[in-house]
C-alpha cells in the first residue's frame, strides 16, 4: 500500500527514525520521523539520502556462479546445493577450522547473525569475523576482564551528566549516541555543564567545546597515565567509591607513583596547568566518558582503553547516574568468549582470540588464509559487509580472497568483495525485509524498532536469514519438524510455542537449530525468517530483560514475550520495551567480585613501563614517512560503503586528502591539486584540501570510498594505505596512526 511509511535509517548505529513516501511501489521521498521516541524527529543528511542506497545501479537480483572470469545466473536450488556440497567437502577434508563467517554487524540489521552463527557452529567452527572485531577488540576484551562480560558496554549517561568528556570522538559528525549534535550543543551551551574534547585536531566537536586538549597524535595512553598520577599524587581519588566498588586498586597504585608528569605532558604537547585543572574537574564533578575510534584504533589501542577505565574507576564514574552505565539490552551485542578457557579458539597463524564479544579481528584474515598451516582458512561466507573496502590492507585481502577454495558473498550489490566470489547471493535490502539492530545506546529506557518491508524486493532476492536456512537445509542440519508442531504455526503462536518447548524438552539437541526451525515454520508463513526469530527471541528472553520489560508496562506472565512482539509489530516507529532499574545502576557489573576489577595482568608491564622517555623516542617518525595519516575521517559525506552512487554527494568535496595549509606550503602544494599519499601499505591519489582544522603534521582521509560504480572508481580507497600488520596485540588495526608522505601526483 502506498503512502508515508515509518522506518529507520540503516547508515549508522543510531538508526534514527525516518518516514518514507511510497508511490506505485517505489520509495520516492524521505523525511525525519517525529514519532520515533528515540530520535524524536532528528535525522542527518545521510538518512535523508537513503534513496541512493535503495536504488543502486549494480543491484543484484538473482544468484550468480563464477564460471572462469564471468558470472552466470543460477537457480536458488543449484546455488544452495553446490555451496552446501563444497562446504561439507572442505570441512570433512580439512576440519571445521577451514571455515569462517564474516558478517553479523551490519548497521541496518543483526538478525542474520543468529542464522550465520547457527550454521557456523553446526559445522563445528567458531570463526566469526565482524566489524566489532575490527574496531573494539581491545575495549570489549577489557569489558570482559574489568566489568565481567565483553558485551558489557558502559555507555555515557549524557542526559544526567555534569561534564561529558569526548576522547578521540567527533560526535558532531560521527554521532555514536542518539541525536548527538543536539545533545552536544545543548551541553556546550548549558551554564552548569561542560563539554570536554581530547583530540589532536580542532574537530567540529572540539570547536564547540568548553575545554579542548589538542594532544600530540599517538600520546593518548601517556596522557591518561599522567592524569591518573596527578590525581593520586594530590589525593583527589574517590576513596569511598574505590573501597565499595573497585577491586585490585592497591595492586595498580604503585604503577603511577613518582611518574614525571611534567615530562610526560611535554611529550604530549600539552600545558601542565590545563591538564591538572581537568583532573580537578574530573574529581569534583559527575562526568561521563565517550571514547571512540581515535582511542580504539589509535596507537596503543587496548592500553588506551585500559588506562581510561582506570581513570574512570578512581574518579567513580562507572555504574553512577551521569557517569558510564551498562544499559538494559534487548539482546547483547555478541557473547562472552574468554580465551583463557580451553574451549575458546584462537586463530591458527596469528593466535588471536575472539576478544570482541565472540568476534575475531578481521585484520588477521589474510594471514590466516595465506598461511601454510594445514588448518588454515579455506572457505569464507561473507554477509552484509565489504571486506575489500572496509578492512585493512586491501592488497593483502585481494591476494588472500583470490586463493580461497570457496568464497560466498551475500549482498544487495556486486561489491568489490563480491567480484572475487565463487557464488554471489542476492539478499533483500533493509527496506524490503523485517530487520532490526541491538545497539544499546540508551539509558534507562530500552528501545527497539523492527523495520518492516516498505517495498517489494526485485527479482529473486531473499532475506539473508532465509539464505542461511536454505544452505543449512541442503547440509542436512535441519531436524524433521513434528507434525503437531508444524500444523499449529499458523493458528496460535502461544500454542505453537508450547509445543515447540515440549519438543525441545524431549530433544535438547534441536535448541541449537532453533533459528532454522522458526524460519521453516513461522518464517515461511510470514515470508520472513527474521520476524520469526524476533518472536522466538522474545519468548525466551532472559530474566533481566523480562524485569526491564515489566518496568516499562509489559506485565509478567508466560505470554509477556508474545505481547511485546505484537507491540513491536504494531509500532513501526519503535517503542520503549524496557526500563532499567535506576535504583541499582551497578547491576550490570558481573565480575566474580561484583566490583570493577582494575588489575589486568596482561597489560601490567605495558602500563608500568610507559613513560616520557620511551614514548618520546617511539614517536619519532621515519624520514620517508614524516606525517601521521588519520585513516578514516568521519564526515556527513561518508556512510561506510553502503551508499555507492556518488550522486548523493554531488557538489561536495566528499573524499579529499585534508592537510594543514602550513604543511601544504612547506611541500609546495596547493588546494585542489592531485596528490599521492604513500605509506608502507601502498599509495592512493586524490584531491588535496586545505583545512585549518587539521593539525600540522597530520593528514586526514575519509573511509568508505574507492568504490567502483558503473565502471568508475569514486574516491580514495583508504585501506589500500593500511597494513594488516599495523595492529595491537588483540588485532585492532591502528588506523589513526599511519606514517605517510604526501607528494605531487605527477
């Protein structure tokens, strides 16, 4: 039916509410949705341009099989049968470690993860690679050590805070919280609140901040250690909070005693008095911390996050209103995977653990494929991501993917990665299917929106979850569904659930196949495996979610999950499905001690040895690469690799090499000319842009470009310049600190 339809943006993790006008079965106009209770009528230009996502020229409509250098159309039956046969043969010959699943982290939908993981585990493999492993391995690994679970993400309670500290985060452009520009501007203008930004450059967020510390690139860890030392030396730490809520503090306190903080701050390029004043504010105000990729993908990565967590702990910000709180969740982002357990795998060639809530780091994939190890990666199923433009070291990825025995890519377009595949499977996109995400960026309310199909998919497209189910069926992974279960699927959901649970009680082994069972029953009646998975998830929700839901008005009872499901289906703009217990904000901390455990032995030596002398020497750039490249600038003009048609940025300088005018003058370069950026990883050519916001000695290039659209390459592929080996000990690529040089393109 035509008319205005409520939905959500799928171009970043905030998923702001949108309304789309559908005419004659086609999306034609977009506007913000004022009824969305989370975004409240806010939307940025990315969401308002989703028609460019919806109607790309390279849309896939039928399964494709590689035949030599060409792709030919095949039926779903042939694709499912052949992929299943090749997967089974590889696993039977080389063992389950030969197989990996790369996906589960789309900005627009997480439901395929349940099906992808069910398929992966049924074949015996644990190798999930996702964007979470790309960006958050260090931070989420520390969540596991310090807060109890890797998915315990302590979000800033920005609505109740007195001071928000954005560290390595440009929220005015990258968002990372609901209505970020409105919230940040509101804090900056509030007479009783402070906005603090720690960033090497005068970012758009730093420009409106009350306090901006423009530290030297790569010195974040040294600065945080110095701040901890200043606080402890002055006796400003929150002793009551430490006594009641922190475990292991006396083990780490000596690491900071006697530190030459003035020498450290000189290396950081900061004024000691200004830093000391910020330390005083941190110990006298309620403040929250918002770190981002400048920390996670900066030099020292995991150590940055560790020291920031210690700083927050001694100031008493975790589990406190106005500080950082673990929110209520509909579903955690991943699962806890502690590599100290013998049951948890490490990669074979690089020995990396699944530090990011069960996800391994994509930076190591080329080495895991090209290794001569007998249990190396040989088959990868890629879903909803584009590794050859999203993950580091494009050159290494191209070599590795070209050598795979089996590469299956499920996508809506013929992406750069799909061109290397043996099979390319066309899936329905975000506005042709039921789907949703689980980004838990609100407190105390627990919000959820299940987007509904707005238009019909073209050709033979299926939901990604339906595709996984089809392959699983050909692999013989689906149990025979009893008639008494199947026959009631379309009659009564509660009766169906009761019989399903009776069957699971008789045969516990079917529980691991539940996503496929739901897809084959409710999912077939609804033409949506995702919608069926939502119902099953809510019917079996953990106690913590059921309690949150009760506080939001969903009375307890055996049908509570079904009532929440119906409310979600009846409310396309999304709704509050839960309310956290504000009387117990520490409830999310789930360590053995029940406290924040600040002693992490694996990082002890790194933290103790960090000082001004060693850092000053390590920060000296090589003569051939005298600049620091910030690989992955957030802008209103980039949306990962989802918006392929460059028309959405017509008239804008969307992908440039940004430098400070003083550096350009020293090199004899001018605004607008073509330059070549060279790193150890490779080189790329693009248009030079002069910007006084860029710190001297640094270069900024956005991510999400270098896409091939209608035969033409648009913009620079930033990952041609990054090396997979430039990473920390947990596999996080250090994209915010890449030595480079800039030269004339001719």
